[in-house]
């Protein structure tokens, strides 16, 4: 917009600009343009943009020839190449427009001075109006560009402020992360120190363990040497014991021959006339299968008899018990004085050992053939050191073959040696020190409890253990035991195991 003032010629000074007093003595610069035509002059006021006060601070852009532009800011300033270039471009545009207006004004003045006498007044007024309209359009365009420049500047400043705020927030986050990183670094250092201490402790423990293992290895070697020495001593003692047993066996054989002669004389005395000779001949000629046949043949005196078991062509000498529970019992195990060593091998228990009239084991092979001839019963006679007797009896008794490890099968228990059987009855296999057939996974019962027996899992009985004399028979787990008679650690005084046909 502009204000057109008309004054009489000569009343005002011809000039490009003048100062006008403002209220309160403040002065503002206004730009006046005047065109003289005859006695009249035309003066118009160009619009000026006053500076706006910011919130405590202002900035001026442009040179001395450009107008002042003050923009209110809502954030801290930030230098940048792009806003500066944009402002410079707009200021240059405004300066060019101003120069063009000045040139236009000088051209109009020259034209008017040349042709003022020849041009009618209405033409002059029309030209002046046209020029003013052009000037007005240029000034409007300049003002619009200035407004747009201010808007762009405000947007740039606001965007710059937001970026600065975001940068500050990022800086705070970065500082926080740096602090956390420092804390984690210190924690890692502390853990590293702790790990180093633990590694040192582990190394010390490993070295100590290696030393202990070395000591244990040396101790093991020493114990193995001691065991080897003891084993050699035991073998030497066993050889000596075998020699003594062989000597004792020879004496027992002589005693058995004498006893057989005595029994023969007794039988001869008990008979009449020529009957003793006939009876003696029948004892030699008849082939009894067991002691029950001997008893049925009229021999009711306990002693030595010859029987033929299975398919054997040679007779087997056995001891027959003709007194216990009606007689007819074939004895296959006897112990009463510890004169025979029962710590024997598998083959010795298979073939038998000892003296038939004294302590002996008839043999697993003979016992297998004996119980394979028919249905047999088993009777176990027991006596402790206090003179108490007891027995266990089984209605069915069978012993398997060597291929079956001489399995023991029993059924129908009764007796006075406990309410239940101390002998496993479910097919337990026979075991010796050199052939382990027990049901103990991590032990060898024949080595711990000694002797040969149906150990199962080192269970409740072992009548072939070590013979302990009175006073030394208490708390002996490897002695002659029958759990349900005198407990697991009482070694008995005497035992006998015998078989007889079930239907006797």
C-alpha cells in the first residue's frame, strides 16, 4: 500500500527522503517519492517493515541499504549456510527492485521535464498513475517476498531448534550409555579378577589332587605287593594244609576200614548160622540206588555202604543214616570237628572230597545223578555249641547238572530251624572261589563268605564256611551259619545234609 500526497509546487523541498517525527520523540525512517508536474508535485510513501521485538533478543539481516527484518525466535539460534544464502538472495532481490524504482523515477522526471510543455495534464496524470501502479505492484511483490522470507526463516529456526533439542536428548542418552558402559566395564574387570582368583584356586586344587592321586597310586602298588605276598603265603599254607589233610585222610580211611570191619562183624553176629556169609555176599552183589534201598534190604545200622548211582558201573561209597526220622538217608555233607578244609575249587566240589565216615562233601555230580533218579526230599540237621539241635526239611529236592551250574530247586519247607527257609529255593546256582555264579552284582560271595555254596546274593546260609571252635564262633560272617536258627554271625558246631526218596 502507499499514500499519495499532492502539494503545491514549491511548498516542500525536493528530496529523496525526509524525517518525520514520531510520538515520544522517536524517529522512524520513511521513504518518500515525489514527482513534479507543472505547478503540482506528487509525493507517495513507500511501505517500510518495522522491526519486531523478540523475546529478549533481535537479529538484523542485510546491509545498510536493505530494510530491517526482525524475526521472533522460539529456540536458540543455529548457524547454517542454507538460511544465510536464502536471506542474501532475497535481500539482493529487494535491492534490485529499489534500484529499478529509482531508475524509473529518474526516467519519469527526465521525460516530464522534456515533454511537460507538450503533454496534456490528463496524459501526465494517466502516465503517473500507471507508473505508480507498477511501483505499487513491485512494492507489494517485495513485501510478499519479505513475508515469505520471514516465514521460511521462522520454520528454519523452529526446525533447527527441534534438531538442537533432539541432539541434546541424544547427548543425554549417550552420556547415560557411557556411564552404564563404564559401570559394566568396571563390573567386567571385577569379575575378571574374581575369575583369576578362582583359576588360581582350581590350579592349586588340581595340583593337590594330582599329589593325592600319586600318593594313592603308590599306596595301591604297596597294597598290591602286600596282597601278592599274602596270597603266596596263603597258597603255601593251603599246600601244607592239603598235605596234612591227605595224612588225615589216610588215617580216616584206616579208621573207616576198621569201622567197616566192625559193622560187618556186628552184622554177622546179629545173624544166625550161615546167614552172615550170605548177607555179606548179598551186600556185595546187590546194586542199591541209595540208602533207602539199603534200609529196605534190612540194613538198619548207620554206616558205610556202596550204592550205584545213575549209569555208573563202579559203586560209590556213602554214609547212610538209618536212625534220623526213620532212616534211609543218604548223607552228602557232614561237619562236626573242622578236620577237613572246605575252601575248595569248582572241580573238587564237583567230584567230592573228605572222608565219608568223617567230614566230607559227596560231590555235586553224584548228587545230581542221585536226585535225577526220582523225587527226593532234603533234610538239614543243625547243632550249636550250646547243645541245641534243629532241622529244616524240604519235600522236593533236585540239583541241576554242571551245565546248569548245579542249580538248587526246593519246595515244601518245614522244620524247627526257623519259620522260614534260610536256603534259597528258586533255582540258585552253585558258586566257588574260582567260579562265581551268585546273584551279587558287585561282589563275589564265595571269596567273602568262603567255601562253595548256593549263595544267591550272599544270603542267609552257608554250611561250608570256615569252622570256628567254641569261643571264636561269635560275630563270624564267614563261618558255618544258618540265619533263621542262630542268626547271621553265629558259626555252628555240627551240620549234616542228607537226601531220601519222597515216597519212603
